[in-house]
């Protein structure tokens, strides 16, 4: 969570564990960061249908900006609206080998533009 200007220790409970409030705040910030990063990487983000936006946010959340930025051909395919190529690029990645079920599901939604 790059946008949080505080010390985590200020949000620990008496047992030194993170509080529910802190967990929710960190998650909200991580989601916001993933959306910002997706918008930076995909200039057409705002014009995409909600299912495709959700897939890009999910990938950004899971991979982070740096790793997702390496998907050059995928980013170009999304920019052109070439959903078949976008699906192909997703499925040939190391990410797909590491999380095959998620990648397959995400790639299918990306291609169809529907849940």
C-alpha cells in the first residue's frame, strides 16, 4: 500500500496483531492502487465494459504494476480491442502457468466482455 502515510504499529491490537479497521483500510488502499495502475497501463480503461475493467483491476492487484507492465503484447491488444489476441497473450504468460484456473477464467471474460 504505497499511499498510506502512517505507522502500522499504531493500528495493532494489544496482542500485536493488525486490527480489522487496519486490514480494511489496507485492502481499500490496495484496491485503489490497483485501479490507478490499471488506468495508467491501459489508456482505454474508462471506455471498456465493466467485466473487462474488473479483469484488468484483478490482474493489477495480483501482479502489481511492474509485472503487469511487462505484458506488452497484451496491453497493446487491449488498446486495439483485439480480444482474441488479448486472451492468447494472457494464456501464454508465466502468470497463466502459475494460476491456470484464474488465468483461464479471466481470459475468457476478457475475450467475451461478459461475466
